[in-house]
C-alpha cells in the first residue's frame, strides 16, 4: 500500500514538473502573430547563418595562408636573386683587384662583401623551414669566412673568386629548395582548399536539412492554430457541437478562438430557439385545427343538418384544407424532431438491400395506385453512414419522385460504393427541374416555380432535409437532367474497409 502511494505521488510530481516546464516554455514563445512569424524566420535562418559564418572563417584562413605563402615566396625569390647578383659583382671586383691591385677596387670589393652579407642575413631571417634555414645559415657562414680571408690576405683574390663561384652554386641550391618548398606549400594549400570545400559541403548538407526541419516546425507552430480553427469552423458548418479550440498563442488566434466559441454558443442558442418555436407553434396550431376538422366532419356527415350542394362543396374544401394543414404541421414537427436527434446518430455499416426494401414497402400503396414501377440498380451490399437519417433521405427522394413521375412510368433507384465513396441515386421521368432552380430547391420551404409544381402538394422541406443529411455526411448532392425527368445523385465518403 505504501509503495503504491509513493509511486502515485512520484507520478503526480513528474506530471506537475512536466506541466511547469511546458508553462515556462510557452512563456518564452512570442505572444503575437508578427512576433511568432519573425521568430520563426530567424530560427529557420539561424543554421544558414551559421553555415555562412563557418564558410567565411574557412575562406579567411585560406586567404591568410595564401597571402603568407605569396609574401614568403616573393621575398625568398627576390633575396636569392639579389644574393646571386651580389656574389657575381663581388667575384668580378675580386678578379679586377687581382689584376690591377687598385686600392679603390679593394674598397669596392669590401663594400660588396658587406652588401652580400646583409642579403644573406635577410635571407636567413625569413620564416624558412629547417633545411632551407640551415642552408641559408651555412651560406652566410661561408661568406663570412671568405670575407675574413679576404681581409687577411687580399692578394689571394683569385682563390676567393673561385670560392665565391662555389657559393653561387649554393645559392642556386637555396633557390631550388625555396621553389620546392613553395610548391610543397602550394600543394598543402590546395589540400586545405579541398578540405575546406568538403567541410562546407558537409556543413551545407547538414545545416540545410536542419534549416528545412526548423522551418517546417515553425510552419507547424504557426499553422496548428489555423488548423484547429478550420476544424472548428467545419464542424460548426456541419451542425456539430465541438468544444472551443484551445489556443494559447498567438494572441490574435486566441481572441479569434474565443470569438468562434461565442459564435458557436450563440448559434446553438438560436438553433434551440428556432426548434422550440417550431414545436410550440405546431402544438398551438393543433388545438384549433382539431376543432376545425371536427366541425367540418360534423357538417359533412349531416349531423348538424342537411346541406345543399354549395354548402357540401364548401365543407369538402374545409376538410381537404384541414387535412393539408394537419400534414404540414406533422411535417414541421417531424422536421424539428429530426434536427434535434440528428446529432446523436452514429455512423455504421448496414445492408443496402434491407434499407431499400423498408422504404419501398412504405410506398407500395402509392406506387401501385399510380401504376409506377421501381427499377433497382444496386451494385453494393453495404452502405456507410447514419442509417436512420439515410432512410429519411431515400424516403424523401422517393416521395418526391412519386409526386412528379407520370402515371405508368418507371422510377430508377441506384446504389453503389467504390473508391471509398458511397452513392445513391433516384430518377423519375417527370418534367425535370429548371437549371436555375437546382440549388434553390434544397432550401427549407422552397418549391419550384413551375405551374405544375405548384399544383403538387408538399411542404418544401423534404429536399432540405436531404441536403442537410448529406452535408452532415461530408457528401454532396447534385441534380442531373435525365431527359426525361431528373436524377438526384448523392455521394459521400466512407472509411477504408
């Protein structure tokens, strides 16, 4: 018992903690639509900005290495060429001094010694690798030793000239090594460029899908309230009561959801008032109608005295009008009751043949009285939907067909189901329906304007019930010109079996 209580307490604590985290997370979200869209755009662009920053840093590193390599290569090449030229000038000065033994040539040679030493010093000071630096240092030492030998024995100028020629070969080796090093550095730079390009490609392949995922997440965040509002509005349009959509943000959507909830409650109140009015008016009319019917019946039976021909005709008119008014009140009550009960019916699969047999048995007397034949074209065993409501639909369509079909004609009733759709159709061979009236006839208490139509008795609510039932099934109803007559076709979806 104690363990169960402890587990329950821990579960409640975790639930409260999760709720607190969700509340803190919601508090960080923007409260307005403009803020939410701006934050979404910024969040979706953040991975791309990171990719651009990384690419810029990589390009900056490659650029710096390229500039350093160019500066180093140019400096080494210039100093090597300068040293080679200095050694050539120094060699010529020594050979001239060897021949002429002129003091001015000795001073010139000393000056060129100093110039060559400064050049080797600058060359050794460059950021060279170990091999190239050791060669530059060895060349500087050799040149320094040769200068000391020159200062001690100027008469050996010829031998020193030969040593300088050998040093020129060392300079050529330094130049060759510098070129090889530059080429090696260029190869490394190419490798670094390829590596940077590969890294940028990997970064793009990684961050672009991430940006797309963030954009999708932000889009869902923005469109989720819209989808909730759409579902609520669609349910409201189909006459279904749904709870007010819970939208915490953005603020505009929250206010819109509140207004939608208010509208739904207001429409529900108006619908209830209308149904109450229909019931009350219908019941209030029943009492005087009953008195009128009884009075006309007494007059017609001669209970209150014998009537002449004109009085009998008036009595007959009163009895027929009373019967018609009674039928109208009955239809109004049935219509109000249908609107009240339609929300409680459940969708289910049912046998199509049984439904047709029930409706046909109800109208068998009317069909036989007018000599009408019913041709069934049933291409499915089952239909899906609210069976009681679809029975009302088929009953109203068949009643409408019987009223408008010529005597001794055929009425076609079809049914089918394919591609996740159910279908029903009823066709008569009457005068048909004018194209301009094929939408209006589905409105309550609206009848056709044709003269023959006006002579047919009816209340004008049968087809409106058909329209509302099919709309509640997310379906459509169309009127086709059957030549002759009219065909009412109903199509609504059903779930995958």
